[in-house]
C-alpha cells in the first residue's frame, strides 16, 4: 500500500491490536486468469515461535482454496476505524477534504490444511474469538455430523512474511488537530474511535 513515512505506525503492537479488534479481513490473491480474487472472511491471529500466522477458512465451493494451493503468496488487508474529515478544520480556506483511517496489510504465504483435528483446532480458535458460548454446543455435536461439516470447508494458515500498518490522521497538519479532534469526538462510533487514536498518539494537545 502507499505508505508515506508520516503515516507509518512506529509501534508494531498497533498492527497486532488492529488485527484483533477488526478481524474481518479481505484475502486477495490471483485466479487462474491472473486477475485479483478477493474473499472476505474472519481470521484468527496466532503468535507462535516469534512469527505471526493467520488462520481461516472458506466454503469448499469457493475456488480461493484452489488458488491458494496453486499460488500460495497472497495479501490480507484489515480496515480499522475510518471517517471523512472536512477541510473546515483548517485555519485557512485553501484546503481539501480527506479521509482518515487505520489499515493493516499483510503479505502472507498460504498453506491449505487437511485433517479433522487441524480444522477443528482452527474452528475452535474462531469460536473462542467470536462466540465462546457456542463452544459447548460445537463439542456436543455428533462426531459424524462434525466430520461432514469439516468436509464442506477449505481451511488454511497464512504465514505473515511482511506487515504494514498505516495510521492516517493528518499527523503532518498540526494546525488542524484541535478542530479535528473536537469534530471526531462529537461524531459517530468510527469518528470517536479516531479521536481516541489521536489522543493515544499525542495529537490532542
């Protein structure tokens, strides 16, 4: 992604926080014609042996599993809070509107996962992330039914080989910060989240 130095997150922990807080990702690779192919899906972040791995799955009829097996390199994007910002926050008139946002892009190496136990481990991670109360119900399903469900998905792990984190909050326009913070604090949930990030990054002074 286009990443001007002033918008590059200095703290690697910010990227990991965004991955966990906004796990619904876009998985992007190429189809058999060389065109981008995108699947939108939740992913679980796993930190093991000093590396990062994203776990996910798609429906068996989705050709993305086949594309990943043939061409394992892919990109995964995560979008955090984002919102419009009016040029009225600037002290002069010769400015233009912008859109502020937080985003993470991960270059990954994919591996398709086989076997009931491996898929079960992956699904339990996702259940724990999003619906832990469902865990007992999942474990209580008949084994044959569980195996049938597993046959209907393609599971994969995505080993992260490069991670970029963009925090675009007009850091290079300090003359706008006070008015921008006030506008975001009075706005919707995304705007209030951006105000929180401004305060966290020391832009609230």
